[in-house]
């Protein structure tokens, strides 16, 4: 396994994602066995979110950590979407009694997608994640698709929300409950500046500096990047000191580490190919082509691959026996429309 040193962390090149799957016991069992095997094989990055599979993904990870030891993994989770515990039979009643009547959530703060970005809700979600994960601290805490807020609120209101929540997360760092935080996005960093959901990374980093100075802990972003969605590398939608840059370039300049989601686009990018295509990517299996493309792209940190099956994990990890492509090879593939 290749590792990437970032600040005080040593992050595996490949990580395990836990988004997909039914909220049932069999999927829990599959994830448990797969995550445990991944940690044994040298993977240490495990990514989840409080709303994944109705909190069950977090709870499975907590069970694994209880057995193997917390120090074995770099855990990232996310808060922002309304999340329902798995044992709730009446979702409406639970939401009203647990979140609304207690003042944790004001219905006016909820977007149409169920996204909430307030100190009260993130405080509740963060501590619920600690409970689910059976841990005293989280390595990386992401605000989950915060660009959804821009569908309902003005950009000024959105930036004020970020400032408030960043101040809360910095307090968690001081308390030893959190190491770093960031934004996990889908659209925000891969759309042009005139798009309503566009996120300007430099401006967001400036908000963190306003809250906590140069020593702030806004150090991570997560976004999709794959052969079919190349914007993170190819779209020059960011700007620093008059220079137009891609999101990956900007993150590097600002000292921000990047997690990549959807490298296989939920397996839709795996298909039979001719031998010369395999040779072009330097791999032996079609399933390795999209992983090879993403891991070889300059600026990519850790590639998150969602998998709850041990045999899929082992097949994915075979890529570690293959040298990455060079920047020149990646550029050539992009020119060809790979």
C-alpha cells in the first residue's frame, strides 16, 4: 500500500467508502468483514456519513474499531443531511420530538434536499457520530454537500453559516474531539463560477482563517472525479492571485488534502475493453482502469472506493502492485477523451 504523508497523518492511497447498500444486517455483516480485512491489508482511510444507511455504516465502523483498535484507522465522517437512526419506526414523530421540539433544527433551515447547516444541528450530528463510531475523536469531519444550501439561501447567508459552523468545529479541535475538517461535495467544486452551487475554495479557506487564523484546521475537501467526470482536474474554475486553476491545483496551493469519491461511478465505468486499452493504462483487468486513472492524476490524495464485498476489495487492492501513470500519460489520456 502506498501512503501519503499529510500533516500528522499517514493516509493510504486507497480508502473504503461506505455509502452503498441496504440498511440491513447482511449488509452490516459484509461491511464489517470487508473493513476489517481492508485494515489488515494496509488500508487505513475509512469514510462514512451519519446518514449513510440510516447510521448503520457508522455503527459498523464503530464495531470494527472496538475490535481492532482506534489507532488502526483514519476515520472521516460527514454531517449536514438529516439522519434517521435505524431503530426508528415513525420518522415524522422522531424528527418532531428529537430535533424540532428540542430546538436542534428549525424547519426553516432545511433545504429541499434535507440539508441543514447550523451550529445546533452540526453539534448534534457530530456527537451522534462519535457515539455511533464508538470513539472519542474524529480524524476528519466533513460538512456534507453544503452547496445544497445555495439552492435556498444567498451566498452571504451561506458564508455566515460556514463561519458559524467552522467556529464550532474549531472548538471541537480544541477539545480533542476532532483533528481536521472540510467540505465533502458533489457539485460545488466541479461547476463553473456562474453556477448557483459553485464553491470558491479560496474564499472558503479565508473564512476558516477569519475564524481561527493561519493555524485553522480546514484541511480537507472531498469531491467526485473519474474518467467520466474530470472537472476536478480539467476545469479551471478557481482563481488565486489572478491565476485560473482547477480545484485539485487550488487545493494543493492552499495546503488542502483531497479525497476522491465515485472513482468507479458506482461500477458504471467498469466494462470489457480491448487488450490495447489495458496496455494503455498499464493494467491487466478492466476494473483497474478507472482506479488507475484517478490514483495517477496529479493532486489526488486518497481514492475512496465503496465496497462491502471482500473479493471486490482484494481485486481493487491489486492495483497497488502496478506503478501509477505519469502526469504526461494522464494528460495524453485526457486529450484522447479517455
